[in-house]
């Protein structure tokens, strides 16, 4: 699944290509997604100018001259700009032709993503309710994690992957951050000290920043907004490395299911 660095990479790749440009035509080849794209929106979208692209958690927010598009890439989707003569792929569901000649295509093989339009005057989508702080913002820190975790028996990995705790920390980056902080992923969230949460929060920030700088992780068919893959996966320390050697102590990395997700860790280094 595209996680926060992949979504941020998409935002940064698209922004200089689409900002300030007008949507000339919209073509919907498939509207059945997690939340359907409504063909009745097309006349309202055509002729509008894309003013900016922002990110909230794993959502892309694209304000237009009137209203705003809300986009989620789902499990394996992508949003990228291509030349108009570029062949349309099987799962390219939506196309936005711009006045600079480029075509912005929404690709979603599993159709778990969405492209929604918020018309002027409408309330913000409920999808953005109850989201936790951005991990790269000043609102996110060890104290936030410590206070929220008191009395929680939930595994710390599941705790930091909960979008109400902090947004955008998916399986890859939770695994990597917990390894760097030396915290066992199954340890109860309420049994971790403030000092260790300070360390974990810092490693979450550092891990996400490194991933963004590397263009995200190349998983399944993820591509950034400019069509380029990410390279952070080449530097992963534990994720996807079950049975391989720990880079710190030399022991064999093990895996177990935590919160219905595979979790690879070092039993010697993480406690």
C-alpha cells in the first residue's frame, strides 16, 4: 500500500506539473471504486484550474478554482502525469487532460482508492475526521505517544499504525522505526516509558524523511507522480527480511503476525 512517503512523493512529483493549469476534459473509464466517482461531477470539474496539491495523512487534497478533489491511492494505486499519446493501461480509471498537454491519470488495480469532489460550500469529507497528528509536524512527539498509550494493552506496533494515534505510519515504516528504537513490536503500548517514546518518535520522523528523500518504497506497482519508482526499499533493515541476518547483532530476523500484519524484528535487539 502506498504509505505517507509514497503519497508525499506523488504530491511533490505532480505539483510542478499541474499547479496553475486548467482541466480541459475529464474521462471516466471506471467509476466503481471504494467510494464511487460520480460522472455528474465531470461538467463541474472541466474548465477548473488546479490551485495546489496538499497532503493530509495518506490523502491528496487538490483545491480547484471551485471546490476540491480528495484522492486516495488505495492499496496499489498511483496518480501520475503522462504525455497524451502514452498508451492507457488496463487500470487507468480516470484521466484529466490539462491545458499544458499533459494527462493526469488515476491508476488503481484493486479499486480500493477514491477520487471525490467536494463542491463549494459542502462540509469536508468525514474521511478526514478523527485523524491523528502529522508525524513530521510539531504536534507529534514522544509526549504525545506516551500520554495516549497509558493503560493500553495493544501492541505498540498496532498502536503507532492507528491513524488516530499518528497518521501515515504504515507497516514498513513502523517496522523500521521500532527496530531503530530497539522496541519489540508486540510490547504493550502502555508499558513503554516516556524516554523510549521520545526515541521512537524521533526514529519515526527520521525514517519517514529518509523515505521521502529516496522517493518512497517500490512495492507492487507504485510509481511517483512523475512515473519514477522509489528506492527506499533498498535500504530496509527488517521489513521483508525474515530469515536474514540482523545488521546490528548478526542474529536471524524472525516474523510474527501483530494486528493482522506480518512483523519482522530482531528478538535480540528489540525488547
